[in-house]
C-alpha cells in the first residue's frame, strides 16, 4: 500500500475514531447528567420524611396541650364555683390560690398550644411545597430518562455506522499500527497524524533533526511510517513556505541519537496516560 494511500486512510480513520471517542464519552455522560438531580431528589424526600415525623410529633404535643388546657380550665371553673360555698377566710385563701394556679397553668398551656399550632402550620406549608417539588422533580427525571434513552439509542446507531466505515478503512492495514494510532488519538485530543513543516512537528511544535525529517520526507512504503519522538503522532512531510533548503539546513540539526532518551520517556508517559484513559473509560 502506497504511503499517500496509507496517510489518506489514517486521516479518514482519525476523523472516525475522534467521532467514536466523543460519542462513547457522551453515552457515558448521559446517566451522569441525572445523578445530581437524583441526589437532590433523594435529599428532598429524606427532608420530607423528617418534616413529616416532626409534624406528627407536633400534632401529638398540641393534643397534649389541649388536654392540659382543658383540665386547667375545668379546675379553675370548679374552684370559682366553690367560692359561693366557702365560710372561712382560710378556705377563701386556699381556694383563691387554687384559682390563680389553675389560671396560670391555663395561660401557659394556651401559649404552648398556640406556639405548637404555629409550628404545625409552618411544617404543613413546607411539606406542601416539598410535595409539589418532589412531584415536579419526579416528572422531570422521568422525562430526562426518556430523552436520555432516546439520545443513547441515536448515538449507538451513529457508532454502528462509524464501525462499518472503520472496519472498511482498517482492511489491509497493520493491526499494530492501528492499535498505536488509536491510542495516540485518545491521548492527543483526536489528532494522530500531523505534518512536518520547516523541520517542525505540527503536533507538538518541536524542532526535529534533519536526519529524522529526511526519513519522513523520503518514506514511500508503509514500513517507512515514522512517529514523532516527542508527541508520538504519525508524521508526514509537507513542504514549508521557506522551501526545502532552509528545511534541510544541517546546522544545529542534531541526530536521531539525541532523541533516544526523549523517545523512551515519551513512550513511558504515553503508557501511563493510556492506562489512566482506559481506567476512566472503563469506569
């Protein structure tokens, strides 16, 4: 397979792989979009349960205050009726104290009851608002799930279409090259094949040695495919605006041996970055 054909296929494959990666990521993000709303809904439901428990407790307390208030009223009224039948000063003083104590209790129970009734009214209003909010959020979540499922189905159909195109392009290509190329696409933001212009890699903008650039320029067979020693992208030659003389100036050019250590470090970094991407993808 001629180099021009290989590069053409790689460019097409780059577009397909980039689209596939984006679609796969979007499919993964669809359920995550609902997580925040589901968490908010769960907290709201928990708060509603707590408020309902508080409301029931307030109802029981209010009922007790009513009973105590009624007993205090009855005690006061009974003492007031007995005033008509007392005969001594001592009886009068004792009964008067009984009336005042009952009246004090009556007043306190009434205040407590009013306070509890205000709390009940506030809780009831909050619970009604929470109920409306829960119903609305449930409806929104249902609609979002349906739209999410529709979006996922649509994206999966697009993935299937891309898979057909991808399979066609991969026919006759080296599996090892395809594997490395896809890894580069994932790690380098969708850009896996770039030109050399004026001795510079257009992917990472690093200056390359003349000997190395010549290999790219003279490559005519798939075996001659060269990867940038700095960013690992596939390289192809494209004449610079300054022309070849400046491009192939040997001064300050360096050699491939100068890149050995850098290439090893870059490869290790790519391996680490690939492992991280794969972990994120699997999750």
